[in-house]
């Protein structure tokens, strides 16, 4: 008598096949024969947790073996028989092989289980009268898979996705047709479309978990991740899955409980056939979004410079292709609790085309960019093209930012980072200071206009306020004071810092420009860098002096400077309920016209782009968000042109620009873009055609009702 019981069984798994063989070589038939089976061991298994089936003679069908008892360390056993209860005649000189299937139900204990099959004789009442043969004991190890998740303790309505992970462990045999399922319950009355759950695929991209249902009235939101019809979970595997989860604007507050199960499914239909393991419930509190942050302008200071010989943090750490670095905000300057920072990020010494990304240290990197660079281009020679850009980015809870040289393949680049200010919610609603006010683009300075006749460049000097109209081309080391408050349509009071577009043209040599509050000490950080002959522009947030003025300083040969004001952050004279407050998001892509199905923007044409409820920007509620912090990039332009970003489509021709680019150039510029009442922006292109890429880094909400959710 032999039995080849499986070496391993996994609780909750599908049945495992094995066989047993009995041989009668006695030369005589055995009347009233019956097979009996006994299980012993220390798991404390009960008969109802063990499922044993045997194949009926001459049939493809399986019948259950009736089992009774419990296995215990003290000697208990589970027993049963298969075949006729009062026996059968076992023919002489015959071998009979029986096919079995065995499984252990989910929740059963793990441990060794020993099985023995006997060929017994029984009387007419089924009582054993003797034992003809006994199999050698066969030991099966029962293993229990586990699954766990560390769902976040809190989620903010309308907030950025939060990362977490789940782990499964299969210490036993392979599990066929396995699938992960997830269920959400709770008192929030949440609907499936208000949860965005993503999981990391084997190629490192993230796929969306399809969810259905509602938690209202005791209901459940459910979904699965991985192949719908199951996969083979290898023996001994302990995979970890990375997730992100976000709650949409408009969702209710409350508790949300999540449970992940490792199930088995019908491979043809995807229907669940059993549960192998269940995670412990995890409770997440869904809370309303806090008010946005107010801006605190700083005297610009350099906080990172990777160039060899620099005395700044990260000195000598030129970023290779795909490389990252951590930028620590200076303690005592950026306080604990700051949500985001305003930086000038400059790429220099690039060895091949590429881009930089910036995101909170420890968060998931999305495909976005803040600076695009090339080793050569208009006004540049190999390795000396200097590309700056304003970056408003979220930072981690320990005030760190990660900057990545985006392409996984390509060349290296040096990075210079200057700190201009920070946002914090600590005092956002206590006063009106640091609130954002967009303005119509106002040209407050153009040094062409002080020349007689004006230098080449075609300035619209009539647009320059009279007080600044006599500013002339700046020479090396020269400064110019620029009146801002009260110029054009700008308010005479209430401005603490101006959001400006700084443009430099007619550059005689390599150089840089600093912009800072009039009357303050000249900073150590620059806003715009250039090489000889290069025309360039960038956004900056510049503190204003007591009289509402700023100073620009030119280092290098002569250069012309144009200053346009596109918005401002207020001082404490403004009302606490006026203006807008800023909430950062993990960077996300809003649109890329290069993507499949996209179309470039034609000459004198506008393209409407949905921003609200995209890339972490919440849907508009009562007119908020009012604006978004975006990075706008032009690529594949066929001629020299510019882009203008407005809330609604404009009638050509546009008179101001947000981004100027040359034919074939990839050029980016930050934009605090006002949204339309439908949550859109419109991108206008002057000439030729160009692709446009828009990435989002945060949004502004009305200070009168700052919380969305």
C-alpha cells in the first residue's frame, strides 16, 4: 500500500492532485475490503478544514471523503474512508490506483500533517475487523500565505496621490489562478469614481485599479489589480506592490477601511473561487483640504551648485543621465511645516539635450520637467548654453527636494539652485500677507527705450511707465532701479513681491542678472544667466522695497533688460480674505501635444487645455482653484514664435508673451496661470506651428474659501 501525498499544501489554495496504489499479490481475492485514511499532526486541524476527494472507479467524477476528528499534538486524528462503507472484493493479483484531490481551507493552521492509508477488512456494519496493508506515513507541510498593506493613515480630499505598499508571502506551494482583490468600506458614503488607486506594473509604470461600488449604506467599493483571470504565484515568493491613492475633490470626509485579499479565480471568467489570504483591515481618515499656503519672499540665496569648485552643497556632483540629487532647504530660512518653495533652477554645462525634473524627496517621480536644455542652440556653443527657470515645487516634510536629470540615457548636466521664497499654511489665513493676485501683464521697464534712438529690438516704449522710460542699456556692473507699485494698472500699495518676466537681449558677453528689493543687500543668487549673443527670459518672484521698487544688477558686458509684471504677492495691508493661497501637488502632466492623437498648435491659433481635475489639480468648487502653477514648454516649433497663456481664447494678435522660443528649440517657462470659470487655460501660438507641453505643480484657491473638499 503506497500513497504519494503532496509535500506541501497552501491554505486557501486550489486542490492538489496525488495518487495512492494498493496491490493484492496474495493469490486470493480479499472480501469485504475497504480503504481507510488517517491524518495526524500538530496543526490542530479540524475535519471541516480539510477537503479530500477521490475519483470514482470508471468515472471522471470525484466524490468527497467523509472526514471526522481533529489533529492535535496530544494524539488526535482526522479519519475517513473511501469506497463502499461495508467493503468490496479486492481481486487477486491486482493493483488498483486511486486518484485524489486534497486542499486546506483558508484560515486553517499551518504545520506538518501526516497521512496513512490502510487496506482494511470490515463487517456488514462497516466496523473494521482487520488490517491487510498499511502505507508508509507521508508528511505534508501546510503553509499559510499572508498579505498586508500599509494604507496611509490620512488622505486629503483633492490632495496629491499618496504612496503606500502591499506585500504578499507564499511560503508554500505555487498558487495557480491567483489574483489580488481590494475592498473599501466605511462611513464616508464614498463612490468609486472618487478614489483613484494605481499600482506599479512590472515595467515600473502605474496602472489604474478599476473600482466599482459605493461605501454608502454599508456598501463596498471593490476592485482587483493584476491580471483579471489570475496568475501563478510562485512558491516561496514575497512580492511587494507599490500603490498611490488619491481622493477627488467633492468627496465626503470620514473613515475608509481597506482590505486586500489574495484570491483564486476561474481562469475563464475571472470569478473568485476561493480566498487564500486576507490582510488586516487598515483605516484611513479622509479629511478636508487645509487652507493653501501664503508666500514668504526671501532675499535670493544660492543653496546648490554642482559645478566643480563650487562652495555650495552638492559641489562636484554633476548629474549623469538619470541621476538625482537631494536639495536640502536651509534650516532657519525655510521653517518646518513649509509646503513648497520658489526656486531659480539653472542647467549649465550640458553634454547632450535633456531635461530636469523636481519633486518632493521620497515621493514618486512622474514624467514632468522644469528645465529643458541643450549643449548648443541659438546664441550657445557646445556645453555653454545656460538655461534658467522659475520652479515652484512641493518639498518633503523634512524640507527636501529631489532634482533629476530626466533622461535615462544621454549626457550629464550641472545644476544651480537659488532659493527665492517659500509657502506655508501656518499663517495663511491670519492676515492678508503672502496672498497671490494675478494681474494683466504690465511692462514696467525696457532699457531699449532710454536710448536715442532706441537700440535694435523694436520696443513698445509707449507701454513703459514714464518713470522707467529713461532706463538705458546696462553696462557691466551697472544697476537700475525699477518702480513697480503704482505703475500702469498695478496697485500703489499692498505689493510685497512681484511675479515678473525678466528678458535679456543684445548680450555682449557671458553674464547674469540679479533682481532684488531696492535698498536691500545685493544677493548671491542670479535670476537670469546667458552667454554672449543669447536672448533669454525667465519668470522670477522678486521682493519689493519699501517704496514698491526693485533693482536689477547686470554682471558681464552690456545687455538690454525688459521687465514685465504678471502678478504679485501681497503684504499685510491686504485683507485676509482677499487674494489666493497656494497648495502644491506632486508634479503631473496636464497635456502633451506630441502624444499619440495630439496635434501641434498652428499659427495665430489657440488651444484650450483642461487644467482643473487633471494631474492632481482639483475640480473647481465655487470658482476655486483660481490659478495653477504650471511649467509650459514649447517643442518642435517650425519658426521663431511665442506662446501666450490666458484663461480664455484670445483674438489675434496677442500683444504679450509667456514663452519665447526659436525654431526647433525646446524652451520652458513657469507660469502662474489664471484659470477660466470652467477650469481651463488657452495657449496661443503666434507663428508657424509648435507642440506644447504643460506640467502642473500646484494650484491657488480663494482666500475667502480656501479649502476644497
